[in-house]
């Protein structure tokens, strides 16, 4: 009897201490956990957010028009086209491979849409579907060359860059370009179509609510497993802050034209891909194959099929980006997909935080990275500086991003978190 009382008296302070630890893990402990992750090399989106703040501060001080609602609306329109292509680059980088032909694939898909829709008078939706199918078929060919013949993706996609560009030039013929019907739904979608204020405000509120619900569900699972988790109060505060920020952004953009539907489509694709990469068996397979291909094979993962889906998705997103670019410019031309499209798409994924070494990345990398790149381009355009500076600055930012990724990977390895 006395022994039971002693055990209860001894366990009571331990229970109270455990409760304090759990409470601390939900409040101040969250901050300490974040700092520990940063020190161990798990930087997440921190570098790109800091870089974006610096870029915006610098350009706004040099030209007050930079953060005007009109310029930001144009920036969001421009982000959407290459951003969708960058989303495909995230998929291929996740498995430790690369696709150098995304620019050519995007241009070829826009040419397919132009020829089928304008010249052959197909319905617009059918021409768009055909362009996406062509992109997926090119990705499947790369996967076959990689899986069956062991051709490195660098070589196969470099060959594809030239071959698909040749197909694009052949398809467009001597005219060199095809003007898409001005005023058509596709062109309006790419140039003028924006959300009504009510829809934009509602989507911002729904986004905040979904973020809170997802975090709350994760915290509940961790508590049931006996792990530390953030408190309900901190999760609620985070959700409220995010919702307020999004509503303020929508309010500011509505001072001009509003939130572009094309950017909304891009964000929807990012959210869908983020769910697929983080919440599905396929997404876990992508991470496992990119982290260690042989270990993934021994664990029973179909490595070849995973590579196939990565290549197909990358090329399909490239085709979608090309079609959106054609809608933005109201034409399919021989210049579509050339220039710095490849550079910007790959740079956006890497600058946003996707590792070149495979196994680490997020769909949000494409969103953050393309905003950084388009902010640089927009700022330099407003300052009336030459495109040579834009190339040099973008290249420098990409180099810094790769250096940060390499250092972070080395730090994770030293801390046993690689």
C-alpha cells in the first residue's frame, strides 16, 4: 500500500514534467526545433524568402513602381507560364535526373496547338489536349531511353532539345508563326482574365483554413504517436496570420485588375503536386529513388516506373507551360521556348530549394523560385537595364542557390540527416 503511494508520488512530478515538455514543444519548442533544423542544414524555403525580401527592397528603393499593384499583376501573369514548366523540373530533379529540352517541348506544344486549332480548325480544347499528349509522349521516350538503354538523361534530353526544336521549325513552316484568335477564351485566359474580388477573397480564406486543417491533422497524428506536436493555439495563430496576409495581398492586387486566373491555375497545380509528393505512396517513391536508387529498389519500389512518371510529368508540364505562353503572347512562333526558358525553368526549381542531388524538394520550389526570377526580370526592366545584366544576375543567384544547397547537404550529412 505504501509502495503504491510512493510510486504515485514519484510519477506525479514526472507526469507534470512530461506535460511541460509537451507544452514547450508546442510553443517555444517550435522555435528551437526550427533553429535546430536550420543549423543541421534543413533550410527549407528560408534562403529564397530572405533573397526575395532583399530583391523587393532593393528594386522598390530604386523604382517605386516595382511593388505597385499593376506591376505585381503583370508579374503574376508572367510567372505562370515558366512556373508550370519549373514544376515539371521539380519532378525530374526529385529522382536525381534532368531534362534540358523543356524549352523546346514547350515551344513544340504551342506549335501543335496553333497548327491544329488555327490551320486545321480543330476545337481549341482538342488541340490543347493533343499538345499535352505530345509532351507526355516525348517524356515517355526519354524514360524508355533511360530505363531500357541506360542513356543518361543529360544526353537524351540534350538530343531531344535539338530534335524537338527541329520539329517545331518544321511544323510552323516558312511563315514562322501562327497568330491565335484574339478574343478567344484561351487568349483571354492568358492575357486579361482575372478573378472577381469575391472569388479571390474566398479562395484566400479557404487556403488559410486548409493550411490550418492540414497542420492540425498532422499535430493530432503526432500526439497519438506520443511525439511532440505544436499546440492548438500556435496552429490557430499561424492559420489566422496566413489568412490575413493572403487577404491583404488580394486586396492590394484588386486595387488594379485583380488576381489572374492563370496564376490561380499555376498555384492549384503546385498544391496538387505538393499533395502528391508528400501524401501519396508515389511521392514517397520519388523521394526514395532520388535519395538512393539501389536502396529504393531493394525496398520493393518499382524504380523504372517511378522514372517513367517523372519524365512524363516533366515533359507534360513543359507542354502545358508552352500552351500558356502561347495564350499569353496570342501566337505560336519559332521563338517560343527558346532563349532563357530552359535557364529560367531549371533555375526556378533550384533557387526555390529543390536539390540537384535528388531526393529533396517541394512543389512550392517552383512557385518561390519563379517569383524570384520574374522579380529580377521585372525590376531590371523597370530600371531600363539591358538583358545582359538580367542573365548575369540570374546566373549569379543560381550559383548561390547551388552553393547553399551543397553546403546544406554537407551539413545534413554531418548531422546524420542526409
